[in-house]
């Protein structure tokens, strides 16, 4: 952990080493309910975040988040580099779900109370082309994001992307067919519907990073194999990449003679209100695709819609651009609580989740009251108690509401599909926010002084609190008084950014220049 901003988090998994000596201490735990590391959803998260940086760098810079975003992407990409430990060997998973789900304490104490975590691999004998393809995409996308700020790192990523992709294409197969217990565990939690889209996706991102035509032709070859609208285009997420390729290929080939723009339109029509909409929309206006982590799907589609709206406007279709933009914004507004009645972002807005399904903000290493107690006691305390999480995992996007807009703020097993947080939930959401930040004026950046990061807890080690340079008003106080959680009322944690009122489709058509965000060249 390069900077310790949170008093309730510290280094963890330092003992995590693969069977071939890989340093697996970095990266991200996949979700609030586990301390497992799955390479496929991690890589998708990195790809999404890197794409957001490439597409909306200006948005991040406007609100002072550019360095934070680069750091978050690099933290994930560095882990992926470590997972590529041999020409035909990739770490696909770290940990065992049975053992992990039985542990409720903080990640900092995992080695004390739980068995050692084992690394599981995709190899020539146990291929996982979807893992390799997404890893290649993540590395290539990150190489683009870092090209102007760290050329050496960018080149390193690109070289690994090519090597990983070559492995995945030359030794094709899915981890779904593996008999390895670790890969079977992976398949149980993140089942893959196929790897053709990842082979297309990885090649496309390498092309965008290199402009080498061979990768484009490879991407198009595998893209042409994706024909199922009920399968390949069911959603855009860690498993399905076809919708993202429609958008990127349309940018490369905008001609009406090419199928990509029409494929993109067919995908968006299933979500945007109108006669062709097929995805359920709640009364509150949320596209509701699937129960477990519904907001991940909505956020990912919102990000694609906002990116595609810029292309549509630049290519002379202002009404279509407005429909895409307003749809994308409407989904984000719902998540922020502006339209749906409540915020689904922890620590933000009106009535945000206070009991998110997130182990380490409930049991922290500085506040672990059931330390050493039996499993059942800790299980019941986490799942059944109505105690709000002791610390605030600011910015985490909860899974979302049920199809009727209802939401129960609970860590119970009844509600894990709706209250759990996960890294891939936030990836598209964050990238969509960055795109919107390009559009709106008058946004103000937060200061850590406005947040309760746990430093007033009696067990916090103040000597570990970061000392920020004078004049750093993002992290430092700059004359502001630190907020205390005790001063917050009714769950109103944090200070929401003031936004200009959302414009209607008609008003955007009348003022099309407002839609024209800075377009970055891939």
C-alpha cells in the first residue's frame, strides 16, 4: 500500500507468494465478501479504469483526481505483471473460497487466522484464453494511459501484453473445462461463457496501443465469430466484451458501410427508453439487467453510452448523441441518489448504505471486537447484526436495488446480491463519472478533511497518518477543520458535489456544443 490514507487499513497479503516465487501481495481483493484475487475480473477492472483515463483524462484532471486514477490503475496493472511469471503460465486465482468465506476478520490478520493462500494457474495443459485475453487488454490499455507520463513503464506493459496474448491465442481453451480444483473454484464464482470475445478484445487493445495492423486483423477475425445477441451481447461486463468492441470499432471505422455502428445501436436500443427497449427499466429509471450486482451492468452500459455519445455528436447525429448522453447520465444519477430516492454509493449523498456487505470496514485490524472468537459468533455478528459498518468504505458502489427499486441495507445473506461491493462494480461507474466531469462546469474536489478516514479512532496509530505537503488541499486541510463522523446526521456522510441540473434531450439538441467533450486519440 503506497500511501496509508485510511487509518483502518494497512498492508496485507505480504506473505502471498506463488509457487514459482511470484509476488502476489498487490492488486485488489475481488469483492467485499472475500479476500480472494481473481485475475479475470481484476484485469477487466484495470481495462475499464485505463479506458476511462484514456477517454476522459480531462475529467479526472478537472476534479484533481488524475494522479489518484493513474495510481489506482498502476496498482492493479503491477499485480497483473506479477501474475505473468512465465511464457506459458499465468496466475488465475489466489486463495480458496471455502477457506476464505469462513474468515470474517480484517485482511491484515488473514495469515494469523486462516490457512495460507495458494496460487492457481492457467498453463498449456490447463488453458484459460479468457484470462490471457483480458490481461493483454488491461496491459495494453494501461500502456496507452501511461505513454505520456512513464514511457518505460508503458513499453514494459506492452511487451507483456503481446506475450500474454500470444500464449492465450496459441494455447486456446477455457478454464471452465479444467479439472484443477483451483480453476474449478474460479469457474464457480466467475463462470465464463467463452473466450472468443477476450481474444478479440485483447488484440484490439494491443492494436490501439501499437497501430500494428496484424493485431487489428486478428481482432476483426475473432469479432466476426461473435454472432449471438442473446449471449455475446447480453451485457457488457467482465465476461462479455462484444459491446465494448462495437464502440471502439465504430471509432476506427465510422462508415455506414461497416457493421460496427449498427451493432452498437442495436445494443443501446435494448437499454434506452423507446419501442426497441428489451431490458427491464424500474419505475425509478434504472436499467435492471440481473439481480447480483445490477449496478455493475448499468454503470458499464452508462460508460459505453457516454463514450459513444461523443462519437455520435462528432459524426453529425446530435439527436442520437443526446439520447445516449441522457441515458448514461440518468443511470449515474440513479446511483448517486439524484433520481432514485437514495444513494447507492457508500459515504455519499442521501441515505447511502450504512451496512454494505464489506468485511474489512466492519472488522478492521484497529477495531476487531470478536478477534479469536468462534466462527459462528463472527458469522452471526457480521450477517445478522444491525450495527453499521464501523468504518466508511468511501465511494464503493453497492450491488443495487431489486427490480422494484426496493433496497434493504443489510449484510445478511438475504441481501448479498444487493449490498455487496466489488471492484468491477466501481470500474465502469468511475469511468462514467470522469466522462460526465468533462461535461459539467463548477465541480469542486473533495478534501480528505471532509471525510472520516478513521484517524480519530483510539486505536489508530497517528504516527502512520500521511503528512501531506503544504498547499496540498486534496489530501491536506488547507485551513479546513477535519470533519468527525459523530457530526454526521442521518447517514449524510461526506459532502456531495454540487451539479448543474441535468439537461433534457431537447435542450442538448439546442445546445450541441455542450455535449462536445474532449476526444482523446487512441
